[in-house]
């Protein structure tokens, strides 16, 4: 088993993916935490977390895995990866009897709605029976992790995240590569959903409320126009992005939610999106944006 894990770590490093050890038969990092740091080795100049210590150096990897049956983790950010995690409903993974769609079904439905096939890329079956879809991140864009932003039971791991690599095992089962020899580039339509909403312009701290509301009105008109001009294959992604961008104005009190929902609902329906699909997309995106924009950045 130890040799299998060493091979898995070296194989990942050979692809340019940065690896670090997990505890044996576990998904928990096997590196020391800040509270146990002795300020030696990699941490001589201050504690370094797992993302900073992940490596592609074969010598370091051999030194680690030749003495331990540690599971293998990939630090997705330094590896230039975005991994889409298609999870299983908790009751389905345990009992096999739930009618709740799993992450793979939800992701396939999203692909269908946006006019795209499910991407063909390197895949890993997880211990729970879910899937990890590996994509190479676009250069110059630092994507964060997400949880349920794309669809229910669909998360992503990028900067600040890691995934358990193929070849690792846990009490729930094994992680196994099941398709695709290489990671495909992240599709542009998926990137448009995952990109963080643009930050608001830095306005003077003494700007009057009327100026802020006028800016919000302009943004509303612009985003609604972008949705109404969307082409087949980009309609839901543009609707999602518009809602993410405008949610902050709702959180700040510059726009009523009902006004934003009505404008974007009409724009989405005008390009052929079903009303129920528009409502579901708007609800998800606006809820996320409002939750994450409770405080104006120009007052921080």
C-alpha cells in the first residue's frame, strides 16, 4: 500500500500537481498546525500551511512517502487546477435509496440548460461514490473555492482548497481515476459562473446616498441588457453573473430585491429561459451575493 501511495504522489507531481500528505486512511492534512510549529525546516521563517508546503519535488515526495502510508492530497491552487466536486446526498451514499439527485445529475442538468455537453476531462471517483472533475485554471485568474454555487451538491476547489488524489483510501472506500487522461481547460461558460462578482468602484467615503443609488440604477440597466443580449449557450451563465453582481446593491440598500428580480426575470425570459429556471437561478445567485456583501467595501 505504501508503494501504491508513493506512486500516486509521484504520478501527480509528474503532471505538475503539488502534493502534500494526509493522515493514513484519512482526508485530514498530515502536516503540523500552527499551534505545534517548531519554526524549523520549511517553517524556519514562520509557519507555512499545507498550501505553501505542497510540492512537486520527487526527492521530497520519496522522503515523505517511503516512511509513511500517508494518503495523497493535491493543493489545487498551486497546481493550477479547478476541481469540480460532484457529491452524493448523505442518505444516498449511506442507504442507496434516496430519490434526491446527486451532484453528477445536478451538474449534467446545468450543462444541458446552458447548452453544453458534460466536459470530457480527467475524473476521479471518490470514496463516497461521487466524482471529481479536474480542469486547468485559466492563467491570471485566482478562483476561490465554492460550495453549492454552481448547483446543489456541486462544489469547487481552487485556491485555498485541496482534493484527495487517486490511489488514496479511507474507511469509506478508495479514490480511483476512472476516465480522461489529462485535465481539460476550464470551460469558459463555467468560468463565467465561478468568477467572483466584480468589486464595486471605490467611491469617496463621503459620497451621498443618492450617488450610490444612481450607480446602482446604472448597473441594473447594464446587467439586464447583458442578459437580454445573451446568445444560446450563455444565457443562464449571464443571468447568474448579473444576479451575483447586483446582489450587493440589495445588501447595501441601494436597490429593492423585487426590482432586481423583476428586471432580470424579464431579461432571462426574453432570451428564452423558462420562468421557473430564471427564478431558481436568481434565488441562488442573489442569496449568495447578499450574504457575502453585507458590508460596503468603501467603509472597511
